C-alpha cells in the first residue's frame, strides 16, 4: 500500500516503517527501524526502535530513539539522524527480548537528554 499525502504532510502505515533504513547525515547506514512506540493517549509517535548490530538481525541491540530526532529523506529512502555509529553505540539500549522502562519518566527523560531533543509529552504529563 502506498503512503498517503494529506494536506501537505504525509502518513505512512506502521508496518511500512518497520524495516526502514536509518542513516547518519554522512550517508552511513546505522540500522533499521524494528518498531515504533506510540503514545496511546495522544497518538503521538514517541520513539523509533532502531535495530543495530548483530548478524542478520540476530543478537542485535535495540535503541529507542525519540521520534523527533529522525527526519525522513526521500533521497535515501529512509530516515536520517545527525549522529554517527560511535554515538549510537553509547546510547541507551536494550537487548533482544528485553524491555525498556516505558512509563518511567526519569528513564524517558534520560533518553531525550542523550539525544538532545525535548520530551514528546512536553513538561506536563
């Protein structure tokens, strides 16, 4: 199914986001989106879960990246973040089968602080 253009913005199905490549601004592929976390109250896309490392998807770590950090680029056919692989390696992550501390505002603030973007919920939650 094609993504839909609505009023100058664009919408895409979550299933099409999964597997989309993520590149740094230098064009280096960092990984791909494994999942998308959506705030169930506001409907805001909060995080992209980036799969990075491993071999053929096995043993890879998962990095929750605030959605505001990603920019879609039609030129590369994927998302671009302004960081390199070394910065990503130091980012908060969880292993296959693990679960981040969703709902723990201290944990989520640490994620946003690491990536230098404000929390998706603003200051009131």
